[in-house]
C-alpha cells in the first residue's frame, strides 16, 4: 500500500497540510491535493455502498483514492465538496469520491507547476499500484496535449 506521506516524499513535495473532508483549506494558490480514506474507513466493505458501475474501479486496501490539482486549491476543493454525482459541474473529475460515505481526508502541497506535479504523482501511484487511483479515470486533456506536443519532431 502506498501511503499519502510516501507519495508526497517520492514526488519531492512537502505535505503542507491535511484536513478532514469537507473542511475548507487555507491554501489559495496553485498546487496538488490527494484525497485518502480516513483512519476509520473499512476499505474492504466500501465497494458495497457504490453503484455497480463504480465497483470495478475500487482498489482494496489502498488509502489514496484521488489525486488532483488546481490553480486555486481552496476554491477547487470547495467545488469538489459541493459536487453531486453524476453532474458534470462543478467538479466532474473524481466525482465517484463523493459517493463514499466514510471518513475521508484531504492532503495538499503548493506547486507552481501543478499540472506537471499531478502527472508525476499519478505516475508514481501507477508504478506502485499498477493502475490509476479509484477517483482518477482519465488523464487531463491539457496535459495529454502538452505531452503529445513534446513528442512531435
């Protein structure tokens, strides 16, 4: 199991704080955030509360369930807290996280290159676990375009 602390360490990030979901955070600038199961969450039983379409994405015994980024961390997390599954707005990415009825925690770190930092954290997670976190379904279109442009001769 990859812990949040280990993910931040491997990503060369300083863990700036953590709060229980849905507590607002003070960080207003750009950065990355990780949503993880709280200490009292029973990861083995959680898939039972999910719709059938979401159950195949669940990773048993994995604390980290979503890795995200934002230009304005406080605002983005506030949008995430208000999101209603399966609406497209205000925070479609990671929306399956909102279906979980268990203690969650949010961890964050400032990052000027928040898109590149998110990409790095997701790649670290994939290398360790073998797939994307539960809430991460697709990679950012902007990041895919920038990576593709770098590959063009």
